[in-house]
C-alpha cells in the first residue's frame, strides 16, 4: 500500500486562528478523503478531496470552515479555520488502494485548540 | 446515508479465548465491509475486509462473515493474544467510496 504522511503530527493553537494540515502520498491515488476523530470517538468523514475541482463536503461540514485543496494526485491540504476548542480532534487523511475500495489512513494530526 | 451500528462497545476476553464483534448496516447498496484496528495513538489499520458477493473470509486468526439478507457482518478473532487489545471499527462503503464507520469496540485481552 501507499506510504502516507501528514504534517504537522500535532499542534496546539489559539482559538480564532487557522491551521493547515498537509497530506502527502508517495504514489498517485484516485481518491483522497479527510476524516475527523474526536477524542474517544469514531471516525467521521469531512469531505472528499477532488483533484482539480472543489471538494465534496459531508453534511455538517462546510467549505468556509474546512477549505480543502488537491492540486495533484499525491497531495492535499485541509485547513481548519477560525478554530474553537470544539475543533480539538485528530484529523486524518485517507487514500484508496489503487482504484480498489480499500482505504489506508495517514498517521493523523492531533489538534488542540486552547 | 449509510448508518452502521456496532456492538458491543467494550469486550474483555481471557487470552486464548475468542472475540466476536457484530455490526449492522442500513443501506442495501453497500457492497464492501472493512474492519480497522486502532491501537492507542496510532492510525486505523485495515486488517480484513469482505465484499458483498462473499459470505466469509479468513486470514489466520481473523475471520469476517457477512449476511446480506440481514444486513449484518461480524469479526471473529480466535486464540486472542495481548497484542489484539485495541479499538476495532467496522465500516461500510457504497459505490461512492465513502466509508461509514461504526462506533468502535474496545477489546481488552486479559493475560
């Protein structure tokens, strides 16, 4: 499977600021996704990052709060904007396994908002 | 959208015993069912999966069964070992490749 990295691995941010998280894959992938995992909870899909077009957001997530870029087939960013303590979570990107349904996750970014 | 329910939320087993986790899904169009294992502080790892045209799949001590009619699928871990202690998530996917996860099961294997 692809090697997936995320930056930063963790950060502590002040409320009202924004943080951009990067997801890099060592090979071209068709699908890239962003998930949120709140403390002690399951994973919730935020959006599908579409290469060359706007991301597709799930119910409850909006572009103004979570803008996403996908400039090519190996890279995507997720920005968490105007942060509040409720945004404290682990944010994970995932990629498909070469056109299969299998999905593999990056190591995650642990965000704490104070 | 898809709704996946997972039971139990916690499971404690004696080392060497079996563990079973059950999930149900709502969307009959779901056609792929992966299981992920997440150790503390780590990323979820895909451990086994099953497609809708298969009833059972085995990989060493892990097996997954699927009942499409009843819309439920289960993970079976035999001869449990301390390293099996983790949170396990079931998930379901439809043709749009979007994963819907269950709430998770915390498995503790007692030595």
